[in-house]
């Protein structure tokens, strides 16, 4: 862990999580500094992905690391899904913005994503399995969508009530 300053992760139902992120205009030192802080925050929180929206930075920037060793960071700037497999699978998902909650979400099993990397170079990433799910989950965040929005209204209401109660109790 570096001495990089950690960011605060917004918690559902914070309305800022529903902000649609704007494209990153230039991959410059400020964006690279944000990437370093987001990676440090994601690793510290034991996550495998973090979208800029989750740290109240509303630009299209995602960091991911699904490796076992936690040493293969993937940076996606202005990611766009160019292709998603028509075959979908329901899998258990969690989210750093919705702590302690896991539920089934249906996602494409493979995607092709075009994005800029931390050097500003365009890349095409072909992903399947966990990485494909993670990319779709994080791009949802950039579009102002939290994974619980894939669930029924009843489940969303229960999750919201549980998290609001936990927040209240934490402040006591």
C-alpha cells in the first residue's frame, strides 16, 4: 500500500451515485493522480473494481483488478462496450457502495470494450467471466446505475432501509 491519499466511497442510497459521468477530456497528470488514488482506495477496501462516480468524481474513469495477486490493475478511461455476448448468466454481485449486500444480477458472459489507458492510448479489451461482469458493473456506475437497480423494487427498498439504519447506528 502506498502513501497515496484514499478517497471516500459514496454509499447507497447517496443520490450522487446516480450522476451520469462526463467523458474525460484529456489524460493528463491530474487524471493519472486520480487513477493512483482510486487504485489505492479500491485495494484498501478489498474491491475488484471502482468507478469514479463512486468517489464523487463524475468523469468516465474505472479501475479494476480481478487478479488473485491484486497486482494487475486495469484502467479504463471513457470505456464503451462495443459488443456484449447475447448469452447471459446470473451471478452474485456485491459493491463497495452497497456494503454487505450481495445478490444475483444477469450480465453478458463476454464483452469487448474500447477505452483509453492511463497513457491515453486506445485499447480494445476482450473480457469474459469475472472481468466481463466487473466491466459491466463499473460502466453501470458511470451511467448512474447501482447494481441494486437490477433487483426488484421490494429488494431495493429492503436494502435501502437496511443501509440507512446501519448508517444511523454508526453515527450513535
